[in-house]
C-alpha cells in the first residue's frame, strides 16, 4: 500500500465515520489537500538536498514535522491562543491547511477562509523555487 492509497483510505474512513460523505468530495477540500502536498513535497526536496546523512532526516522530522503536527491547529482553534503563541502557530503552513480543511468539510461556502489558498500556494511556490535552486546548484 503506497501513500496515495493510505491517504485515500484515511479520507474514506473519515467520510464514513462522520456521516458527511459529500463534505469530503468538496473541490475546495481536495484543492487544499493538493496544496498541502505541494508544500510538504517542497519541504521534502529541501531537506533531502540539505542533509548530510540519512540519520539527519530523522532530526528534521523530530524538530520540524512532529511539532508542526501538534502546533498546526490540528487539535485546537488557533484564535484562542495567547498573542505570542498565536503568532508562532500562524507561521506554520499546516495551520492554514487545518483551518481550510475544517472549513471546507463542515462550514458553508460563505464562511470559508479564502486566505488559506493563497497562503498555501505562496508557500508551495516559494519552497519549490528554493528546492529547484538548491537542486540546480548542488555539487557532489
């Protein structure tokens, strides 16, 4: 089972258990998923080109991805945080994905936070350009 199959399985299970199958077929939901994949693909390229050894990849996972998964508004509403912590949370791209996915699945279109799409698109493009730059300037 590859990552695409497991991602599809997660979405299918979520749709079945929430009883809101059509919420997960929303084009905005899938657009945000694709943008999130682009952000993390760009981040993966950068990490892959920057690390010196395979063991270093685990450090990036431990100090970047894992904290982002807990602080990226996955389990809480970021607007309820104190000022400094709110600023830190809004610097993470996963925050915009979480806000957008939650809204796309459960809120009416009139309440969708449209700012999430350009933020994720900008971050994905910036990480892609930086990754392409690193790739074109790498030396053996």
